[in-house]
């Protein structure tokens, strides 16, 4: 190409070398460019091919794992279950009918459900934004744990079930004439609606004869369940695993993980542990960096008060999605991507309570024959709450997001108020309060051990006649006997001499009239004072109020927890304790992050002998034939108690006659401590509208005491203090060596 | 006495026409494919621009070159005024003013500048005596003439075109021959000016970000405020992945990743190469590169064989402009150069860009056919 025109102008020769340079530089630069393309396309081909699959890089929030709530022995009371939720995202669905057909068989969807999903799909699929929304196909698909209580599922031989596509119910087909449950042999009960269906009252499975659904006669579709919860005996399938295996054949279907909160012990710890449910709009706006829609937060009990500890912190992870919306795992990530900031989620910490499952069971069992009971057991030396139970109770699993309208109505309609924690609700303490009056009187020097007062069965004061429960009177009594028989007149006199102000003072000193500081909701109770009466009572304060208060009736209010606290402080040598439910916060491995135990406080300063007098009097309540709780005496262990019967007769309009009869009764109290010689625990129980304290609450308390000690559930008991069963002792009156 | 020498000369000027034609065809097919992913109909519009462009090019090619020489200054001043107007009353799009609406037509003055500056440089240099090496004394006039409109462009802000104009002008000036000392001095000035303009806001933040992103690609993935991954920062990466995914043979027409390309910003303009590269692979890129190279070499040939200084310099200038623009674009798309809004000649969709290049081709053809004889 080196041609030259003959008409060559000389001075243009000067550009020759520049031209050469120009060409050379252009060639070199182009070479670099091609080299770069070579590097990207030929050398990096495979890697970029993979990376090029990445359609979307998303930062997704990793919700934190909520901490568990454990009892003192580490058993879980509230835990997390991993469940799955099947969803479809319209944008990625290629064949909606095929996908829904498959899903309906895998997930047992009714025709109605499938229709609803299809309609929503049609609605969303053409909208630019909505086509990326997830449409829920089915929730609560189980993983490896039972969705009801978190127990790990076990594999069983596949159980054949039959399923109705119309109503969604599942049945097991039985041969004609079979009347016993094939799983546990229980007699089957026929369904009340004459449909030909039978159920097993024990395992709750439903049976049919023939291949039709008893409700709508749709032919049943066979299916199988091969997993079972060993605890609640419900059958499940490994649905999630099967669906996961088939995801790649179903474009647009995704399995999202969900975590549900479960309470394996059901109603045993309900009032203490509480429950969680979804955050509401208000919480979302006040805590935008903490909560996202769909998060759970504690609503009641420990779940609520320890929310900050249990919740943990959300993290973020980078996920890569391909063009079908599926998450990709990149084997060799381009360094630029690998450096994307990533925050691991911080799981919540576990909360360890002072309660014990076995203690709760004992409490539940002891109170099962009563309609409404609140009972609490505390350690007298350090204030640990060993047990707290309120009956009737509720199942927090119901409230943690799966509450049906029917269930809610059941709770609302229950006249015995299952949602209220009776152990922390204030009632008039009745005669149990007399220990306070007694101690006050001794300490103020108003009476001595020997002071005798006469009880004729009533006492006239300030224009009113105040009756003793024993109309005929107790005759002359001194303090010990007065406590043992719970003479009202004796204490009316003490009250009269002490005066309202001192009664108020001692009550408050011992912890009444204010919250104990326990880590869940509680009543503060009420200690009436002159000033309070001036404000609240018609006609202001009247001297008669002092007498009522002295025997724990009328306006004074205390919770079983408070009474247990008062008693504990009187038997532990007179030092203040602060009841607590939470022992410590631990991490996942069980290392203690922080102890939340509360230390006992200072000594109240009561002379030992006064306390001993009262302690002994309370032992008499049980051991003396006249004692109001002598029917509860145990062979094997000595304990002291005080009974009480709070005037609580109530008349409510329009209630069931059964409930009306119940409401007419007084509240029955018993508080107790054991063992007598070196008190370890204090128990307080109130049976709402139960009747007489000694006869109704007493046996509950004594049974509890017996069971706690015989099961070895009382902590810190030393060898030589352990009671021995009556059979091992020569002396059957229960006097310990 | 005229001796008729029948020279057997290969007329490269005519030989390059099929090459240009081939490039045009490739660009249209590519745009059609790109439209397939994005659902637009740019390729149809581009055909119209091509037709227009061909007409313009032919006109430019046959008109007397002297006309251009004489019009260099007026054109230059007109363009400068237009640039000023653009800055003042131009349409604001994406935080920058690049377009001026005049009588229903959108004019991008910066595109006009690319050719205008070349013409001007040709004019200036033609009229001064060429010393052995130029010094600042002789160069101040061309340099200032370039810097003034370049600054106006920079203020739009349009960093890419500014750089392109500067590179082109530098090439022409260097082609003239400059003493090493002067080059060093110039570089020194640049080294001083760049950090200063970085610091004092002549270079806009988003432009700075682009450079930062190029230097450290990890930096901007996460936007704290909106708590979202910024797709914008992934744009050059996505483009690179698309190119890389092409492999050696490419995926084939219509077989590239639709979802990725569809959401690639500037897919038919700045990043048009991504589509081509993914579809046709390294082989396709080599073919295209070769075609472009032939074009550039032709330009150099025209420069070499031009008879007149004006012709030489304009040829160099036009070739340099096309060359640098292509290099900047491909460099940007492949990650070797920070993202600056520069389109790829011929392949990118865009009327003004195409017309500008067509004018350039017309000039080259003009110079080539007449040997630049003015």
C-alpha cells in the first residue's frame, strides 16, 4: 500500500513519522482492548457465565432466632419451631395449572383453595409490581418438629390417610363394623351429625367407612403420613422435603422458612411464660429498625418483660438470584461480590426461670378439682419462685398466632377467667393476715405471749357488732391458741389497740400494698389507711375499719405471692427477700451471660423470739386438734400454716345457676411453710369462691408440700434435714430426729 | 507535457465503503437484537438516522474542502454559543443539560463540538508556520480554543465528551509535533488541574463516584439510606458479566440473558456492546474490532496521503475522534475505564452521535478522494 503520488509536496514529509506513531499507537491500544475482551470472554468465560446468571443481588434480612425460655433444670418452656410456607411468585411461574395441580396433591389443598390462589395469580401476574409478590399457598408446613409443641417428629411406617378435596379434612378408612381405634384401642365415638364418621377421643383421629367424605360425599383421595409426634400423637408427612426435592420442576414456587413459637408444656406455665404474637402497626412505627412486618413480639409474661433479651438482632445476608428467582450458591464469587457487607444475625439469649416443670405439674395436679385457684411456692431464704400456677389456665399455643374464633370465644366465655393469673391477683387475705397483726402486736409490746383475751363470740365496737366465726366464742385465749383457732375477736382487739396507722405501717414493712417486683404482671394489692378511707369510703374513715383490716377482711387486698412473701420473711429469721422468677440469661450453649437473681435484703429487725412464737403457733394450726388446718396434717413432714376465709359472696345477674352457686362462696386461703424446724419453702394458695380456707385450700397446700418434698424438688435441703417416710421411723407422729 | 501514468493504485477510499456498510449492517442487526430484549423499536429509528447520515456524508464528501476551512471559525463560534445556550437554557435530563431544543429539533451541541474542534485545529495550524517542534508559544492559541468549549461541556456536566475532545485535540496537537519538554509541561499542568477540579467541584459528585467505583468496585453496593443494593453500581459489572458470558462463540442471536440485558441501564446506548458481545462472543468482537481497525487505518492512510496540511490534520482529528471514542466506550464497558457517558460509534443508538460520525466519515472521504487538495 506504499504508493506515492508523483505530486508530492515536500513539507508533508514531516508528518511521516508521526503518522507511523499514530498507526502504531492505535494498533497497540486496540490490542489491549482485544486482550481485555479475550480475558473476559475466553479466559473468564465460565465464571462470567455463572455470574451472568445472577439476575438479582438482594440483601435479605435474616430475622433473629428468638431465645428460649427454660425452667431451672434447662427444660424448654418456650421454643422455636421451624416451619415452611409454600408460596408462588407470579413473575416466575411458567405453567400455573401444572404447578397448582402438583401443589394441590403435595400439600393437600382443597379445590377452593386452589381456585383462590389461581384467581390471585391472574390478578397479579400482569401488574408490574404485584407480579413479584408472594402468594401464600400453604402455611405451617412442618419440618422435623411438631408444629404444635416442637417435639422432634419420629418416622413411622406410612399411615394411610384419605383426604377430601372439597372440605380439606383427612380421615382414615376403616373396615365396616370396626368400633375401636386401630392406634390405641379406644372405643370410637360416632360423630354427632349422623355423618357416619367416628372419632377416637384419645388420639383425635377421624375415621370413615367407605371411600366418601362424610360431609360432602366427595370421593376421598389417598395419601400417606410417615411422621408422628411422640407427644401429641399427630401424624405428619415429610411434605417439606418432598416439595423441596421437586422445586426445580416447579417454576415460580418457593419454600420460605418460617419460625413459630411453641410452648411444649401447654397450659402448665401459661401465666408466667406468656405468649407472643405478631407486631402491630404501632410497634412497627415506633421501632422501625427493630421490627419488620411479620415479626413476633412478647405480649404477656416473661415473653413480654424479657422481650429485649429474647429477641436478638436481625442480620442481613446477600443472596443471589437467577432469572427464575431461585437462590444461587456461587462457588467462586467474584471478589467484588464477596466483599459485600454482611451482618450475621444475633440470636436472642435464653432466659432461665426459677420454676420447675415437675413442681408445676404437682401444682396443677393438686388444684385440678377446683374451679379457680392461684397457688405459689417460694424459697424463703432467697426469694426464688419455685412454682406459680393459676387455674383455669390457657394454652399459649393458641394465642401465638393460631387463635381460632371458636377458641377465643371459649376463653372469653369461661366464667372462671382463665386468662387471669390468680397467684398474682389481689384478694382480701382474711385470717392469713392475722400473722401480721400478731407480729405487730408483739413487736409493739401491746401483748406478750401470755396475754389472755376473752372471746365471747363477738365484739361490739364503735356502734357495730363484729362477730367471731365461732359464734359461741373461744373463751380465754393467748396468742398461740388464737392463731391456731383463728379467733377473730382476739385480733379485733389487737387491731383496736394497734390502730390503723400501725397496721398500715407493719403491712407495708412486710411488703404488702406494693408490687413484689416479680418479672411478670402482678397486682400491687392494697393496704388501706386512714387517708385512703377518707378518700375512698363513704363517710370517710371509721374506727371499725381497723378491726376489719386486722382480720384481713373488707378493703385490704393481697396476692398469694405477697402472702407467701410475708410468711417467708417471718420464718426465714426476719430478713427481707425479693421474689424473682428469672434466674439468669444464658446464651445458646448454656453459658451464663448475666445472673438476674435478686439478693435478699436486710433484716427487718424483729426479735427472734417473736418470730419463733408465731412460727410455733402456725405449726399448731396444723398439729393441734383445734387447729384450723389440722385435717391437713402430714405423717411425714412437719409444717406450719395459716388458713383464711375471705368474705366474697357475690351475686351476678344472668349467670348460669352453677356459676351462681359458686359465686356465693367465700374465698379459701391457706398459707404454709415447711419444714417446720428449718423452713425452706413458703406456699400460698387461694381457691376463689372455694369455701372454708382450712377445708378447701388446706388440703391442696399440704398435698403440694408432701409431693414437693417426696420428689426431692426442694432445693438446698441438707442430708440431715430430709424427712423420712413414716414407715422408716419409729415415732409415727412425724417428729424428726 | 503530461505523461499519463496509469498507476495501479488500490483505492482504499473506495475499498473502505463496503467496510462501512458492513459495520452499519452489523449495528442495525445488533440494535434489532437489543430491541428484542428491551421491547423497544430503536432499530427502526436508527435506520432513518442512517439514511439521513448517508445523505449528509455524501454532501460533506463532495463539497469543496476549502469551504470547511473557511467555515471553521464561524462553525466553532456557533458551536460555542450553542454550548453556552445549552448550559443556560438546555433541557435538563438526569441532572445534566446536554440538549437544546430549537424549533422542535433536539440538538446536542457537544456532538457538534467534536467535529468543529477538529476543523478549527486544522484551520489554526494550517495558518501558522510549522516549526520543527511546537512550543507553548505556538500552541497557546489552539489549546485555549479547545479548552474554552471543553470547559463549557464539562460544566453541563459531560465528563466523557470533555475527555474525548481533549484526547482528540491532544492527538492532533501531538501529531503536529511537540517538544518533549512541552509535553512534560502539559502533563504537569494536567496533573495539577485534575486534582484541583476534583477538589473544587468542577467535577460533579456522581462523576467522581463513577471514578471511585471504577477504582474500587466494591465500594458502592450498599446504599445506607434506602437500605437497598444499588443496581446502578452494578451496571458496569452486569455489563462485564454479559460480555464474559459470551465466551468464545457467543450465545447466539436472541439467546443472551434477556432479564439481565433488559434491566441494564443504557443498554442501547452506552452499553450496546454488552448485547453484541454476549450474543457473538470473542469471535464476534474480533470481527467487529477488525472492521473498526480497518476504518481507523484508512483514516491514518488518508492523513498520510493528504496533500494539504488542513487535510492532514482534519483526517488525523477525525480518525482520532472515532478511535478514542470507540476505545473509551469499549474500555468503559469492559471495566478498564470509569463509566463516562460515551457511546460506541455506529453501534449505539443515537441520532446526533451517528450524524456526527457520518460527518466525520464524509470529511475523511472528502480528503481521501481529493487528497486534501484545497
